[in-house]
C-alpha cells in the first residue's frame, strides 16, 4: 500500500522535525560524569539530560515549561518519507483504554495502541471516555477536539492510516 503524506490540521501550520526537548532553546553539551553520578541521575530520569533539567527546575522551584507557542493537544508531525506520527500532550490520552503515550520530549508523546487496534478503535476509546462523563471542562473540551481531529484524519480520503507495532525497550529496575 502506497503511503501518502498526511496533511496537518487546517488550523495549524505544519511543523517539521522533533519538537524542542525541554520546551525552551537548548544546546548540546558533552560532559563526563562519574558512574555513580550517572546512575543517580538515571534514577531521577532515564534520560540524563532530562534529569539534570528536572533537578535544575526543582532547585529554582519552577514548573517544567512546555515548548513555547502553546502546543496543541494533538498534531501530525512529519517523520520523513511522506509519513507522520500523531503526537500528543501525554495528559490528553491518560486513562484512555488501549492507548499508551510514549514520551519523547517535554510535554510530547506519540501514541502506541493495543495490538491490532486501528484509528477507529482509538477514536472509539476517546468517544467512550467522553460518554463516560468527564467532569473537568477543559479535559472534556480537549478530548472533544481530539475526537474531531481523529475523525477528520480517519475520513480524509487523501490520507492513508497504517497501524504499526513498536517495541519499547527500557532498563530493568535494580533490586
């Protein structure tokens, strides 16, 4: 099946590439640390850079910042070769049946669905959650907007939607 480029939602400009990792301008820095310090930082967050930023933000008593410009709850992010991933704010899909958010940046995640699930199953999970009575007005509005985005992407004849399996590797907890 030939894949077509997935268009961005009409109300948002298309952005290419990975969103900012920390929600603010960053610079690559190479640093050598003792093994015990690296192990300690990895206990804070498996990503050592994120661990350092988290500790910095905690020391300054400030909330972690989301990337500037106010990220949408869900968007299509181009990953090359005419393909895109649905990228969400992790809180948007929290508690949805059959859906996991795989974080890859501050406040951003791509979706992993139950094996054999399709876009329609994802949309139905959102609908079921909304029908189950979401009491928080903002969450309800965000989920309703996500439902509408999913429906628009699913029914867009210019798009193909191909479920793919992913493998998430992690370190075993010590002890």
